[in-house]
C-alpha cells in the first residue's frame, strides 16, 4: 500500500475491525493488549492516519514504525504518543516475534466539555517523533501499567455519572507520569544530551559565520529541529531541561555573542553588523541587543574606548 494514501481510521471501532478485534467496550476509549490481537497483519508497508489520540507501550514487535523520516525498532519497552491526524507508517516483516505491550486510544469526543480537552494541548510529547520515544525503566513501566489497568477496569464496568471524571483523572495521571519520565530521560541520557548541545553549538556558530545568515536571515526553530533531526517540541523540552532556556533564547544568545564580537573587534557600522547578522532593519537589531544586554550596540562599543 502506498505511503501517499494512508488508511484513515476515524473511530476506535474502525481500528478494532481493522485488527480483527471484538468491538470496543466503550466507543470513545479503549485499551488493547497486543498479545490479544491474534494473527499478525500481513507483511508489507501500511500508512495509517488516526482521528484520535493514541499512546502505546511496545516491546518485541515484528515490525518497524516510520514516523516522519525515521525508522524505529521496538525491541525493548518504549512509549510513544500520537495526536489526531498524524500519519504512522508500519513496516511488517514476514517472520515476527510474539508482541507484547498495550495501546490506549482516546477519541477527542471523550474529552469534550472537560478541562482536559484544553489542557491536553500542553502535553508536548504528543507531537514528538518516534525517534524521540520514551525509554521506560521497569519500575516506570509498571506504574504506567497500573494506571492503564485502572482505566480499563473503569470503562469496562457499568458506566455511571462518575465514570468519565474518574477516567479523566486517570488520564491526567498517565500524562503527568509521562512528563516526569521524559524529564528523567532528558537528564539521564547524558551522552546523547552532550552530543546534542555540541551539534547545536557547532551549527549555530557555522551559521552565524557563513553566508546563510545574510541570505536566509536568523535561524528558525524549525530549521534547527530539522538539522538536528528532532521535533521542535522535543528539542524545546530537552533544551529547557539541560539549559533552562528555550530554543529561541539559545538562538538569541548566540546572536548577541556574535554581535558583541563584531562590536568590540571590528570597525563595521551598527547597520553593517545588523545586516551581517540577518536583520533587515538596524532598529530591530538595536531593540533586541538592548533588551538582552541593557546597553544599545553603540553604548556597548563605546565602553571599550
């Protein structure tokens, strides 16, 4: 099946049918255990577009996932999340392993008229790419499993006026655990974090020294994320954890560093420096420099005389 024509799955019931599962106990929320799926789907590639949220913890799968431009093997317990209308490509092998793990599907209609309907947008991990999946420790996976079992038990019981609020509370717990565990991952994967900061520093230094800055203007968050092969949301979270700064603040910090260098070591005019640093109007450069240093560019230059 062509990746250009993804199969759109509008409802949770549609997904159950696609995988040969009994109908869901609740039309708007469902937990699937992968070892209950029975026979594997046929080998090959298939692209899927979901109209609902999906969270999965997977291990020992017989296929790869492609999300964006990255392939990912699920040989150990990892978690990833998808928001509605994101495309996931699945590449299945001829011979596979016995799968394990679970998938939670939440239709946006289930969240309607609840506080989580708006607050779910603040959980940026729904926009992370698969290559930014969360590697769970055994203890973390057990905690997530416990919450999932609570959700499953609640919607499989007799639905009453309290059911939705109880499940919403469990979902918030699950999302908050996910945020906590991602923060732990940012901190504990030190080698990768160090390499990321080094790549970021090298890219910005080269960019500000080369012709890119004049031809294309200031580097954007999107450009950095594409260059470093990660989503803007994951990059922002990683930078915030490692440096306490946003991506935009990092760009501005490098900009001010280069501006100070030119102001103190060259005789270029303020306008020439502004142009070399990607500004169309010197006034914009002056305003940013003043905001970041409490000095105008001219005041900073004069302090060296």
